[in-house]
C-alpha cells in the first residue's frame, strides 16, 4: 500500500486521483492491417496506457492548481471552463481508444462511445467510416449522471427490431456464433464480424467499444481479451475524469451539501473498479476499503479492519517514508504489495489527504502494474538480446565491455575481445536454406559458450559474426590461447536439430592497454584482426597489431581521394609501344592509366584499380581511358600511321552490364577512330568466368570490327575448351613466363606451347615484359607476333610516345640491346 498527498482543509473534497490504467493483455495480438504494423500489440497497449494516464494527470494538476489558488471553490465560469476541459479530455480518450482498438483488433472499423459530464455522447471512429462526432443522447434512467443507455448489438442480415436487435438466426439469417467475449458474427453485407464490449458504472452502461470487420470470424480470442482490457482502461479513465469533475462540484457545495457529497463519494468509492482504501493517519489502520480492494488482496472488510496498513508492504522502512510524505502532500509512488495468498505484485499508488469522520485520513487508489512491468521488461530485454541465439547483442556487449575496461584499468588487469566469424557461411545459407543456417548459428553460439568460462560473455553482433569478452584474462598470450581453443573447438561437427555440419571460424584478438582503447575501438581492432585472418587464408587466429589499423586507415584515405580523382583531372594516360616482330616497327600501343595523386605522387594501377573495382568507380575510369586514348590514337593514324591501333584494358566488372558495346561505339564515333584500330583487353581470369550474356557482348564487339585480346594469359588457369570457344583475336603472354629465359638457348616450354596453340586457333600472340636481348631472340625463334616491354620503351606520356613513333624501326628494336633495362611502372 502507498501513502497519500498532503492534508488539505478539513472541509475539502476528496483528493484528486491520478492512477495509471490496467496492465496489458497477456496474449499478444497480431496486427491485421497496415496501420498496426508500426508497433507491437504490447507497445500499443503500453502507449495507450501512458496516454490515458497523462490525460488524467493533467486534469489532476489543473484540479490541484484550482484548489491551491481558490481554496477548492470555483466560480461558475471557472467550473464551466473546467467541465469543458474535462469533456475535451474525455473526447481525446475516446479518440485514442478507438485508434488503439482498431490497431489491436485488426478490424475494418472501431467505434468507442462514452457519455460526457454534460450528458453529451462522445463517439470516435477509427478505420473506415465517419469521423468522430459528438451528439446529444437519450438519458438513461437511474444513471448517476446523464448518460445514454447502450447495449451490445449483433450484426444481422435484416433490419433492426425496435429493441435494437436484429432477427435471430432462425429467421433466414444463417448461423451466428458467440465466443463468450462479446463477439458475434452475422451476415450483413459489408460487416460480417463484430465484437462489442459495454462500459459500465456499477450496473449502468456508460458507453461501449465496438469493432467490426467485413471478414467472417475475423477476431481471435486473444483479440477479444485485448479489447476487454482496452475497454477497462477507457472505463477507468472516464470514471477518474468524472470523479475529478464531481469533486469540483462537491467543493462548490460542501457547506450546504456536506452529507450529500459524502454519500456520492461513498458510492464512487465503493463502485470504483480500482482497489481503494482510506487509512487513518494517527492509527495507521484501514478505516474504509472498497470491493475491488477486497477482491484483489483476498481479505474481507472485517479482516482489513484488523490489519495495520503496513502489513501489505514488503519494505517497512520505505513504507514509513511514504506514509510521512502522504500526510502532508499528494503523492504518486511505486511499491510492491503482498497479497493474502503470498503472491507479490507491483503497484502504482495515487494518494491524497482526506478528512474522514472528522479525523485526518489518507485516500489511496491502487493500480496493479505487474503485467505491465513484465511487458516492459520483455521489451527492454529484447533490446539487449539477440532473438535468434538468446545471447547478448551488440548494445549489451558494448555496455559490458565498457564496464570491464573501467574495472580493468582500476585493477591493472587485461581485458580481451575475440571477434569470431564463421567461414563461408553464405554457402551454408545458399545450399541448405536459411532455416538450417539459423540452426547452425544457434549451434555456433552454444559451442562458443560451452568452450569458455561461465563468466565470459558471448554476443552475436550480426549475421555470422560473434564476439567474446574475456575479463581478467591475464595477458595477451592467455587471450591467444583461448582464441586457439575456440578455433580448435570447431574441428568437430556442430549438432543441431535436423543434422550436423562442420564449419570453420576465423578469429581476431584484441587486448586492452593501460591507455585504452575504448569499447568501440577494441571491437574495431578485433574485427580488423579477424579480417587479417581471413585474408591470410581463413580458419586462423590473428592478433591485432597497429599496422592493421594503419593499412585500413590508408585504404580509407585512398578510397576517398579516388572518388574525386576523375573530376579533379588527376588521372594520366601513358602509352607503351607494341613492336612488330616481322618489321621491328611500332604498330600500336597499350594505353595504361596512372593516378597523379596530389601528395602520393604517381600511383601505379595495381594500387588503385582493384580498389576502384571494389567501390564501383571502375566504369568511370574505363570510360575516361577510352575517351582519352581513342582521340589520341585517331590523331596518330591521321598523322601518317594508318595501321596504328590502341589497346585498352576493360575491367571484368564492365562485362554483362548491357551498355558496354553502346559506350564503346559512342566513343569511337565521337573520336573518329575506326573500329578495327581499337583492341579491348580483358584478363584471362575474367574471360574464363564470364556468363553467356557477357560473351555475347564480346561477340558484338568483334562483329563491329573491334579486336579482343586475352591479357595475362597463363595466370588464370582457364580450360582449353573455353579458350577455343572464346571470341578472342590475340593472346598476351604474361611477363612472368619470360623470367626463366636467361639466354637465347634457354627453353620455356609453356611459352612455346602457348604461341603454338594460339596460332593453331587463329590468334596472334603478344609477349609482355620483354626486357633482355635473350628473351627477344627466344621469342623470334618461337614465332611470336608482337613484343612489348622495357627492352623497347617504358610507358610514356603522349608527347614522348610521338617521339618514339618518329624514329625508324631499327632504332626502336636495337637501341636498348646490350643495356641493362630499368625497372619502373610496367604494364
């Protein structure tokens, strides 16, 4: 039981009450229409609970302000304004209740009706139908204040009778059902299911809550229970607002109608559906208890009269404090009460000072909030737990990690975080389905927890990523030992319902230091170590090092700079000559992109092209290269080199996008370069992996007269059957195959076989990376067609390349013979 507010004048009316509504329904109610999808049924109930309570609390605050300013007495104008405000409050209650009833029931339409203090009917509709409206109802006889008498009506297939009901099912209606919760199903067109819950004050109806649906049997027992619960909240709130207004009237009439006011108070007190009691301030005993309190607590009135008020409280010390506060002022407090059968419930109590029989007393209204608190705890726990595995989620793990780090700093202890990722988990989902995948994740979480100490925390962060918190781990070596043990634990199959599966894990380890880091930084470091383990081959344990952070930071910086390189004009195009073995003349060139970074200098393509492919910028770069190289090649053709061609690399990410052919043809048209003067290069690994759609694009390019070359041949491990059917005009032998050629007589069987195979398939051969006269002599004996490498020239800007074009073939072929080639940025 709780204490009450400060004592007012001995002639003041009963203290104004502000008590929350009832608890939420125990069974969840699934929303049945889009309007309900924004929140769970439990949250809808809790939100309505809070809103109705806030309305009453605002009315209570107004009442207390009037009591403070005017001594409890109001002028006629003030009383009229307050009644209008209370009527508006009730209108808000009705409107919000209709919206909540519609949400909870999934109905097509929800209607709530409650009579106002002035005798007007508040009616609100949610869903389909007319907006809420206010009207003048007929007055029901015997009601404690003007009210429309209402009753539940069934939905029928014929006209209503004079008493408000329709024909019975035997009158050509078809069968009807009633489930005991006020649900009736009829056959009227457009409304085939209905639930109605009447609102009562004592034995008199004061309103109703009705929901209808065009679907037969639309409402479940759980929805019926929820509707009853909502109706109780509306009923209690309406009575509380009415009590506030009635107390105002009693304050006006207290001198002349003291006995009448006490009679009305007693009727309101005993008929109130909420537990209420009055405690004598001096004896601390119950002097008045209503029926609802007897039913809730299990004591009769006679038994209550023999009890000290503190007997229902579990905390005697706090009870004394609450009682002291209630003697001097209004209070709203929380407590735990013990029922007669030993059960303990959570309650919220609104108290107010009360003059009772000439003695100071305390009036209390008690609300059982046990179920509401349970729902709130479930919602709170749900925000901190992974719903699939039941383990901690990221929020709870971060909170515990922060606490552990604070404790570790005070004790100079070591805390470690292990970041665990299931290797190739996407393959599990793709091959056996998400249901089995979820079971595997549950088994992974259980295996992790079973391998660790009881106090260690296992969390699922996202998808197949887990984290482990090791407090007081000792030192970094101990943390790595635990990580190794976790890794080894997954060598045996995971058992789960429906089968077993063996999976591997990659583990990253990060440990705390004296100066930090914080929780977020430790998680980041552990994940970086895990990614390093994956990059090193997966199924490994890696310890975080500062170098890992430097690499990822540098990559992020390069990423951001690269996103603006094209628009800032930082890309450069270099050209490396292609030499004809037969004539020794430059017959073409390969266009090679470089990035002139403002602070890093000239960045080679192998440092930024993979990044550009990963972040989706490769299309813009390839397009820029085409639009730069093609006009330049066209100019060289017109300058006296009509057979000159340019080779341009195209990323495999560009193939299969359906616009590659159009983009290339558009560039050729704009530049004036003939199609047979352009060669598109794609790597062997890209060529081997292309689907039919991408291969068709390559065929279209060849039909347009554009040549196709397979770059880096010999490194992609493509099958000969694919090579035979691939639409290619030239093979480019990777430079690594020439490393073994040290003299003219050395043998390089793979190079020889490749040249012979290409010629058999009707393709020309270009050898990349030619750097020595011995390699040149070897390739001449093997019948290679084109040569490219530092023996002839490194990649150079366009103006330097023009100087190479102006030289005679002999100068190009022999000028570096006998010289040691310089290594620089190669193709």
